[in-house]
């Protein structure tokens, strides 16, 4: 086991996304996952049926407990739920984790379309956390909300990724799974240029938690001292196989097979 990842995100009772997907991913890639839970959701493959808030002070208490004892090699954020939690996470990061790599997944909506971050919290995210991100991992709808742009083409993705860089993150991986076509293109933008990653689209409804999974896989690679591009490539390969071998659970957007690296018992 190598690499400690502290995940600050919401809980998905269905197990396909959120903290549950994050822990599975980090473990499957031989890392160590610790958590600070920001919200509890009553959720399945068809949608979110309820949300119970966690106080921002308790989110900070969870982060402090992990950092003061176990430590972390990378911080990964997912659903931060509200502006108070965004500000609290930024405060504790600036106080205790300023040199720690941060993988920021700007989770704004569930696969079902249910909103997970309101407009005030989006502004707090832009103002307080983007500047600290080692890599920002939005999907196309999230990138549209963060930039105000309409993204309809591959060129639009490149322009949006470049614009997101101006908001402060060191690197941006703009995920293209929402774009049409038989090929999924992710745009990786950094200070030295732009690179595209391509993979064939798997025709399936079982894609719940792909964003959480990808970001946590990248964070694990960073925590294990991999170069960022290598971490992204391994993460994309891991997610591709997890979708390809999804178990088919649920009537809606089903979960991935996070355990494919382990094999059958």
C-alpha cells in the first residue's frame, strides 16, 4: 500500500459515487483512503431522494483529525455542498495543507441531474479553491457553469480548458463524456500547452460515479509519486475497464466495477 489520499466529499448511500466510490478506487489502486464527509445523501441509481447536511465545523474537525495523525499525500475534493463548507475547506487547506497536491472535482450535479452545489457555493469554489488546485477535473456541464461558455465542439473544450486555467488551477482535465460521438475526448490543459486523450465510447447506462472515480484515481497516482500525465493515463484506463465490466446493478445509471483490479475471488 502506497499513497495517502484524504477525500473531502459527500456520501452516496447507493455506493456508486461520492465517498464510497472514492474509497473503493483508492483501495483498488493500492492507496490508503481517509475521508471527511460533507453531506449524507439518500441516493440510488435513479436519483437523490434526500440530503442531510454536515456542519462545516465538523467537516473541518474530520480533516484536522486525519492530518494531525495519519497525514495525507494528496487531498481530493468532491461534493462540497455549500459555500460555508467550501470556505471552511479552503481555510483549513491554507492553514495546514498549503503544499499538498489538491485534486479538485467540482461536483455540481449527480448523474441523474439532481443539483449538488448552489450558485453561491460555485462562486466560493471559484474564489477560494480553484487557485489551489493541482488539477481541476470538470465535465462539460460543470465547465460551462464555471466559465459561462457554451461547449459544443472539441475546439470549444480546448477554449474552455484554457479559460479555466486563468482561474488559478495549475492543470485542467476537461472530461468529454457528455459530448456526442463514438469517441470520448478529454482535454488536458496546462501551462505548457494542451493534450487530448481519446478512448472509444462504451454504450452503457452504467456510468454512475465516473467523475468521482477518475478524480480519485488521479489523486491516488499523485499520492504515489506518479507524474501527473502518467497518473491521468492510468486513471483513464482504470475507469474505462470499470465501466466496461460494470455489474449492471440498479434500474437507472448503475455503478462501475471498482474492484476489477482485484479480480474474481
